[in-house]
C-alpha cells in the first residue's frame, strides 16, 4: 500500500510576492508609523483606530473598498493612496517600492497565520 505524503499547498498566486521579505515589511511598517492609524497583527504599539484594522487583509476581495486585492495594487496603494483613490484618508507614505512590496508581503502573511 502506498502512503500519501502531505504537501504544503502552493502559494495563492493572487497574493504571491516574488522577492518580497515579510520580515523586512514588519520593520518598514514600524519605521513608517503605519500603526499610528491602523491596528496591525504582530505590531504591538501603537494601535491606531483612524484607519481600518488590517487583520485578515488577505481574505478581503477589495482594498479601500474599490481596488482589487492584489499585491501590485496593495504596494502601489501603500505608496500613494490618494493617486489610486482620490479623497482617500490615507496619505502617500514615504516608503520605497521595495518597502511597499515587503509591507504587502507582511500583511498578506499575517492573514494566513
């Protein structure tokens, strides 16, 4: 009789971020002060209440209520929310493209743990 080996499911391609580093994303979140407005899993302080809680972000269909929940869109939104959603309460953030990608990886990873 053959045994069946369990394999880890492949990453959700919709949220797969090649070359992103979730650990660096946490550092970028803390440096940029994202917690001043958002409650973010794994970030103990501060726990802002101005923006939405970011727990379960990976499970949401939309970002900011109007954008498709994809890594490229999330990273772009993190960098310059008002450009993508005029009137957004979130300001453009002083992060690089790499940092925005890492932040997105961290937020997706936290939703899957």
